[in-house]
C-alpha cells in the first residue's frame, strides 16, 4: 500500500472515531441535562407544597382575624348601647330578670 492510501484510511478512521465521540458526547450531555432537570424538579416540588400549605394557613389566620374583628365590633356596639341607651339597658334587664310592667303580656318563643 502506498502512503497516500494509508493516509486516506487513517483519515477515514479518524473521522469515524470523531463522529462516534461526538455522538457519544451529545448523548451524554443530553442525559446529564435530563438528570439535572429531574433533580431540579424533585427539589422544587416539596418547596412548592410547603408554600401552598403556608398560603392555606395564612388564609385561615386571616379568616379568624376577620371573625375576631367582627366580634369586637359587635361587643363595642353593645357596650356603647349599654352606656348610652337607657331603653336598651331596660330591655336587657327585663329580659334577663323576666320582669314585666303591669298590663303587659309577654310572649316567649323557646327554640
């Protein structure tokens, strides 16, 4: 064989090896990227679940706060009525003591 033919064979062999190495590298890079993406997704899911749980707890706390504020407003109004409205105070006292004025007829509906 001549040196030219030997050189051509070597060049073809090197090209084939180069194609194989490039294909292998491409495959390995794809696998590595997929593994990294999977690791990222798996580490993200627990954090997302914890975040959603905390959002639920926050919503419950806000609802309880609104209920407490509503109850506080009701009690403030009731206190103000007791302090400043004698007719309200009379109605409450008569209701609790079950006292009535002469000539009044009281109808009480029990639940």
